[in-house]
């Protein structure tokens, strides 16, 4: 080998070493949210990969997106499967009147599609709305485990009259029966030990468990609704394009409906079902364990239930397993601080479904390096989020405020480990 070649190789090696010194190291496995749950077989992993691709696919207007939309891809709102950035917040609105809460469907409610394809007009909140809520997209990891919890478990956790006198009166969200709910629950029914244990109507009402107010009954319902309301895409279950009712013009596109095939919907739903739960970090450290004890001591576990168990599932890693999401999936009154005058289903305007805390320590990584917590992203730190907790959680907030600074720091350290 010539001297010139040897020098060139040496310089190349130095250049690569310099690049390695400049580039950040790849994140460790416990620092990222995406990835499949353990125990899937080869065929399931292939479906997971297809769903992953479709979840992150950017859909253009020529492929059917719009004419109204919020984002062009699922992954735009759920970067790295984590919590969303406020730039893709959803805005929902309605009006409280003598007959109760009106979602103002005649004027495009309850959700604003704030973006539109070229030549079309995006929506704005109409005059007359008395409640406007802003929703930050949640993380999507571990959702299959939450979906697989039996309805009876949620009913057992509910305590709508505060019979035990602890000041916490969580209740299930109940949704009126309609054709869409009947279809998504029948398609997702899992029959075991005599009959389905989820998605069975109770006196004509279905239990909701996903969404800020708990108005999605399962991940199929969540997915087809998001395709329609957030991306302006039709499916077999919701086959009609969105249009701007505020300007009175019906609109469609030249793409045949449904714009998203059932096989694609199925792959995306399977992907959501089989995303692994958020990884823990430093869970065995003495500081984290001390913070966990304080978390229980101040009563946070009354709503953020640490441990749940799934019911029967056709997916082995989800079948009758214990997991730790830190939620009861119930509605709780959070007081005037978090009451924005908007509601869905049977929830009061001040009631919100308990947000799972797992993964909260990794929130900033998917949100541009800074946390945006609570339903609308208003809290920028964990302490801020605790400070907004009123209503049923006011006693826990007071107990947290009564801790010493060292104890408060330990409790925060525990939350950062989730």
C-alpha cells in the first residue's frame, strides 16, 4: 500500500473519530418510548412494523387528507410515540344552555380543524361557544394493556358517591349507544370464560376509557375517530369527509372513500395495542423508593392507581397480566383550576379522566425538550402540574405542599422515574 493511501486511511479514521466525538450518543433503551411489547411472534412483529409505518406516514391532499385537518400524520402529534407538542394541540368547543351542553355540531363542533388544503377554508371557534378546551396529544405507549382491562375492574374502582369517605369519587364515563360504538365494540370483542368482558353496553351505555374525558371505548374507536377528526381521512366505519359548516359548503375530494383501508386501520390498531409500556429508570434507587412512599402517603395513589390487571386477550403478552400505569381510567372532578367550560359524555366541565403517569419522566424528550403537562399543556414542570390539582385532588396537593423541600424533591424524583 502506498504512503499516500496509508495517509488517506489515517485521515479518514481521524475524521470518523471526530464525527463520533461531535455526534450525541444514541439514547438507551430505557430512555425511549417506542418499540414492541415483548413476547410477540414473527407474524405479529410484521404487523407491528406495518402499523408503525402507517402510523408515521404523512398523507397528502392527493391521497385523501382534508379538506380539513389538524395534522397530516399520526406521528406528527405523537412524536416518538410520546406526548405531543402544543403546536399540534386540538381545540374543542361547545355551549352550555338550558338543555345541557351542546357540542355545536351544526357549526362544525365539537372539534376545530385549524388547517385546510390549498383553496379551502379552515375552521375557527364560532361565536356563542361558552367552553373551549385545548388538548395536548397523549403518549400512545402501553395502550393495549389499558384497553385489555375488564370493564368490571373499572366499575369496582369507581366510587361515585365517595362511600369510603376519602374525598375521591371517581366514576366511569358512560356513552350513549350509537351505530359506531356498536360496530367498534363488536369488532373488538374478546370472548373468554362465557362472554366478552369489555365493551358490553350497560343499560344502553358504553364505558369509555381513552381520551381526556374518556370518550373512546377502545383503540379501534380512537383510531378511526382520529383519522377522521384529526387528519380528515375516511374509513369504512366513518366514510364521510369533513367539511366546513361555518361557510355552508359541502366538500370532498377526488380520492375514493374509504381513503384508509380496513387493513391499514387494523395494522395501526395492532401497533397501538402492542407498543411496549413505558420503561422505568432508577426504580430501585433509595431516592426513588422514598419518593414512591411519599407519593402514597400524600394520597396521589387514590386516582393514580399504580397496579392494574388485564382480562382475557388474544395477544399473549396482554393476556391476564399485571402492569403499572398509575391511573384508574375514571373521571374525577379536578376543581375550578382545570375547568374550561367544555365537556363530553356524562363528564362535568371540571371532570377529567385520570391521566396515566407512566412515561411522564420522558415527556420532555418528545415535546421539544420542555414538558407540556395536563390536558392542555399549561404546566411546564411536575411541580406546576401538582399545583393545578384541585377538587378531589386538593387534599393531596395540600399534603404535598406540607412536605419539606427535601421530601418534595424525592416525590418529584419518583415521578421522573416513571
